[in-house]
């Protein structure tokens, strides 16, 4: 997030707490040597005085200055969505906390005639604030979309009919999040137009995944054809083979 910077007035590394998403990367990624801070600063001052270069390894913190903060809500929500080792209590899943449609063969969220969407916010590395996620969710809710119940963003909604999120978290910034919705085939064009329109006015980036259920032969023509008509290059990125367990009750 670029949250750590050198404050030239005090000559110290400083963390912009508003930009920090509490991902823990600095804490886990640095080799911490636990040297005496006074000694380290003295060496650096001598280096500047005698004009010789002092360039420690960029992945080493000589004084073990990084510590993980004890967080409470609403700040805690940053860590929950940004730190890949923290588990979402609402879903029991770590990281962004959604199974997405990758498990559609095991738990058929999207059935024949339906279309599933994953709308991802924040990558690559720009982050996202919940107020921007809410703006997108509320615009989509006006179309009558169905929000996936087992998604952590849905758990933060005070009203799934409107897509409204909790007021206390709207200003919090996180690394990434995903909204999961599904609609009927006739709403695909409106959903994609809505995402494009809202994306122009929110301060982040979005990526959209779209999926549907194949027929018994593994073919799918309706959604792919529609996406081609709308000017999107439709390519099959992932195919679930139904190997987790049978979801075809008739075949079973």
C-alpha cells in the first residue's frame, strides 16, 4: 500500500495509519535482528558524518521495530480482509474469505439458467475502502441481484435488499474483497454495464469473473454467445468437473 515511508523531518520510517491495511506483510517479511536501537542510529550518524555508504539489506529490520498491533473493531476489519493468515469468523475461511464459484461442483450455487459473478476490488495492490464496495453493492442491489450468503461482504450488510454495509466500517481500507452475486441470464448486460459505470467513480480497480453451469455434455453456448454480442471476449477460464461429489441428483 506504500504505507511505510521515511519522514525527512525526523529521519525516521513512519507508517501512514490511514493507508495501512494491517496485512502483516512487513512484520512477517522482514528479518528482525533485535539490535540496540541507539547503537544502530549511532552507526548511521557516523556513516553520514564520514560520508561513507551504509546500505543495510532491504529485507532486514536491525532493531525489530515492527510489531503487530492489538486491533479492535472497526480497525480489526482491515486485518480480517487483508492478512492471509487470519480466518473470517463468518465463513471459517482465511484471506478474502470466499469459496467463490470454484466450488460450484460441490455446492451448486449457480444452477442451470443462472449466471454467477465475482466482483473483486483492490488488486493489484491499490486496496479499497468499504465505502466504494458499498457503492457498487447498492447499485447492483437495485437490479434485484442475489448476494451469496456465504460471502464475508454479505455478512457485513445491514440490508441485503439494498446492499447497505455497516456504517462503522465504511472508512476502513483493506487489501482486497470480493462481492459474489447471481442473476438470471437476462440481467447479464445490465450487471456488466452497472459495474463499468460505478467503476469510473470509485477509487479502486475491479475485476469481474462470470460463470454459468454447463449442460450434461459440458457445453455452454448461451452465456458465451451473449458476452460475444456485448463485445467481451468470452474464453473458458475454469471448468469444474463435478469430482467433489455428485450434484446431479438425477444421475445419482
